C-alpha cells in the first residue's frame, strides 16, 4: 500500500477555499472556513497543503488563551520569545506584515469559539496585516462562529467537507493500492467505510493483504471476508 496524499473532492474544495483568499485586493477579506465531521481528512489536507505551499499550520488547544496563541505563533514564525502580551502582539504584527502571502492555517478552531479574546485577536491580526487565514473546525464550527458576526462576515469562502462518495473511494483505492479493485470491492468499501478516510484506508489495506495472501491480482468483495 502506498503512502501518499490523494486529491479527492474535499481536498479540491479546500484548495478552492485557500485560492479565494490569495488575492491582492485592498479592503477585501482574506479568511476561509473549512468544517465537517471527523474522519473526512480536514487535518491531513491542511498539513499537505502547508507542506506544499509553506503555510503556517497551528493546531489550537483546549486550554489555549490569546497570550498562549500569540506566543506559539511568534515562536513558529521565528520571532523568538517575549514576556509581555503587547510585545508578542507587536512581534506577530511585524512578522506577518512582512509575509503577507503566507497563509495561516488554524486547526481545531472549535476550542476557541467561546473565548472572545482569541477570536478578537485573530480578527485584529487579519485586519492589520492582511494575512490569509483558514479556520478548520468540526461539524458545528460554522454555527459557533456565527455568534461572532464581525468575524464570520470576513469568511469569503465556507466549505463543508462531505463523506467520501463512490468516486472518491475508487480514486483512493486505485492510487493507494498496488493491485486492482473490482467494482463490487469498491462498493463494499464505500458501504462499510461510511465515507470516512481512516476506514477506507483500513479496508483497502485489509483487502490488499488478503489478495496477496491468495496471490490474486484483483481485489473483489470476497477478499473482505
């Protein structure tokens, strides 16, 4: 089984959401929101994009305060450490202003949707520096962020990750496996996985192992037994 990233529909939606905020128009917002159920590849897609495009990926934490976030942001940007919150904020502004094209990807944003200090700090950073920002959250992230209309109105693209369909499953199976999958095998994976990436990968791996044990060149539905 190959270890590689597969460009399925959700990944393309993510790419589109990021592309929409990569502009130079003054007064035009540069924020996107990506949300959806767990297991659909949001984090994996974000990490892949960041690695390919030099974006800064930060995973928010349950106990993260505005100061903690600023400290981690500045450190990841190579700005060193500061004691005072104002110094951290000023350093973040200075560095981000010099890297306007660098996208900031914030994962697990559900953790700060009840903390106005964090949401307001992010809005300030965006408005002052023009830094493109992608927020990534769970299935209710859009509703939680709607409680902050002054922030939510800045999202120029809101993308919901959907469960993988038959076409996505077929693409993943064909690109990840070194053996062929029959149509009924794809149907079986699509049904049992419920469109979740982790389950799809596990099923492909299991079927591939069985097929090799049986010295089969094509994986069929019976290989899942």
